[in-house]
C-alpha cells in the first residue's frame, strides 16, 4: 500500500501548512534537473505531488485514511475499496486546484532561480507523460499553452475581453515563466546567475546538476555542470561563455551561487 504520509515525511496528524512546506522542500530536492544521475528522481518528483494531492484534499484524505486503516493494498492501479483514484486522476485534480496553482506558481519561481526547467512542455512530460492537455483552472492547455489563443478557440469570441481571457493570461504566465526580452547594454547584462541549494554532504562529495541555458524559452538547452567536491556555501562557480548573447558576438557567462539546504 502506498503510504502518502511516509512519501512526504509527515504524519496522519499533520496539518495542511506542514504538508505544504514538506512538499515545497521535496519538490526542490527531487526536481530531475537537480538529480540528473538519479533515474528515480522523476518518479519521485511526480509521486510527492500525488501524495500532496491526496493529503490536502479533504475528501480524498478521508477516503484514503479509511482505506489505509483497513490495510488495503492499492498498488498496481485502480481499486474498488473506497479509494478509486489513479495517479493521473489525482494529478489532474491537483492542477485544477486554485490553491495548488498559487503554490506551484511560487515553486516555478524557485525552479527558475535555480536554473531548473519549468517550461510547460517539460512539466506536461513529467506529470502526464506528454499525453493530452494540461488541465488547470478548469481549462485544458495544449502545445505552447498560449492562453489568449486557446480561450478564443474555446469561446468563439475575441480573446481580448472577459474573465476567460484573464484566466488564460494568468495560467499562461504561470506555466511559461517567460521573462521579457531585454536589450543588454553591457557584459554584465549578459551574465546569468543561478542559486543552487545543496546539502552539506553534497557540497563535500560533489554533485552533478543540470541547468537550462538560453534566453529564449523555446531555444533553451540543458547544460550538465559538476559541483566540485569540497565546495562551500557562498562559493560562486563560473562557466565561461554560457550566458546570454546580444546577437553581435558578445557572450556572457553562467554563474552558480552555492547555497545550503
């Protein structure tokens, strides 16, 4: 039987705020880009979201607790024992929850700050295997997740007015995490700074991480970087020539600021 409490490291008496904090911590810890050499990280990243989706939903949590108390085994998919939800059911309900949208919006900012991928295609692939649409706020988003264009196709009206337009804009911004293009005026503007959180053990032993580089979300690629053994909090690593380009031959550098967990 899946133990959602154990997955998140909480207890059956834990309240929503404690569960929320644990989920944030574990989502950062198990983001696949933070663990490129751990093939289980992607499944763990999805599983902790599944656990969060059950333990913060009052109905699902009551059903789960009741089934858990009877010692039911839910491994292997759907069961008819009072808790009839697949992982995909749970995740889709979760991403349709406004409170989780707010939490995940904040998490996307943390991912971007660390240089980890947070674009919509990556998220759809992680959580839903790239299948179908991405459900959020009662709407399904496909492809590039262009909110206004999709809202227009759903309503048959102009996408420049109305509540659906604003919802589409908000979700599009949340998922795409885009940054308005700038016109660099100096080499400093071309540099990229990411903040990587590491445990004392990881700092001592060294660790591989992946970071997304490239100013345009559609042209980003993933760069694998080794954090050397014996590194320390506050240290800044430099990767030459992996910052932004101004299009005229100038190329900035990529910096990784090491922080503690």
